[in-house]
C-alpha cells in the first residue's frame, strides 16, 4: 500500500480550492496551463522550484481524466512518460498468465508512478483508476531535465523510490512468512490507519473495497477472504455498511499466526 510517509512527503497541505476558470473536461487530453500549474504547486516534490520553472513544467504536461476502472497504463508499455496523481486513486497491479491479479499499491493524490522509465525499463505493472482520477502526464525527457537542473528534486525522487522499494519488500515478506488470516488482519489495520474515518461504530474505511480487491492485496482467493470477513464480523471485530468496512474492535485485529 502507499504509505502515510509517502503521502506526507509528497503532498502539501491543502490550500485554496482549484481554480474554476479553466475546468478540465472529461476526455480532453490537456487542461489550461493555469489549472495545471495550480495542481503542480500542491505537490511537495516540486517545492523550491521558481515560478518560471513551474510554468515551464505546466506547459509540458498533459492532464487526463479516467473514470473508475479505466486503464491508465499497461504492463510492458513503453517507458517514456511519468505519471502524477492529481485527484482520485490509482491501483497498481500485476496479472499472472492465468489472469489472476495482485494489487501492489493504491496511489493517492501527490504520488507518482512510471518511474521505471527513468532507467529505460518498460512498465512492470498494470495501472488502473481505482476511482474517478485526474492524472498529469510528463514526458520522461522533460522530467529528466528537471531532475538534472534541480538537485533538491533529485533527492526527493530518490526518497520516493526508496520508500516504494521498502513497501515492496514488506509485501514480499508478508506473502512469504504470514498466513492468510494474519495478512488480512494486518491489511485491515493498515487501511484503518491510512483511510479510517470516525464513525459511531468505530473507524470506517473511506475506501469502498470489494472482497476481490482485498483478496488481490494479500494474495488470497475471494472465497477465503469472504469467509474470514464473516468470521471477523461474527466476532465483533468489524461491521460492513454500504460496502464500507468499519473497524469496530481493533484489538481483535491483532494478527496471530496459527
């Protein structure tokens, strides 16, 4: 999962609302420069860039809207662009030859992906809009020019990639060493920390996740996840309301092997 550290390190505190003078129309490949500039200014990875540099960056980017479920980039696509999430969420996943999906990360506003293009390697993941999403697309060459001319930006990119690697290593460790009930409990606790909202019954996950989504995040079958969720509900650990999971008793989500 995308981590809170990554989100805090990339995303500035929300400022004024998006300018309404140049709305982005669904299906259009680009938005007005002023609106793109406003979005880019919300991202900490571009902190300390001058106004002139920011405007040049905005002029070189393209903004695209994707509805939930739309494919943004496919595995093995040419590595020639970098993507920045402006609004919504993006699901990074991989498909096995048999069609089984493994969700590797959910990216938030402020996150970037397509970074393998910086080393000329084709994309290793399938990127899909997890909800209605606005994406900013930047050519690899333009992003490389920015990194070369701005050492502070280069350091931020390194931190992002290091955090992405750490998250991947934790996921591999979980799949290798933990059983399915432990993986599900660990995931629910993490989601509660990342996406939990106050609710009368406990902490309500802002994400609307299907059983298939959860199964794809922990490398399990949908049927197994359904059985485990029903057990947690019967034990009073969770509740389900309008397809949202509510963590009622976090203490019951302490994972135990066995």
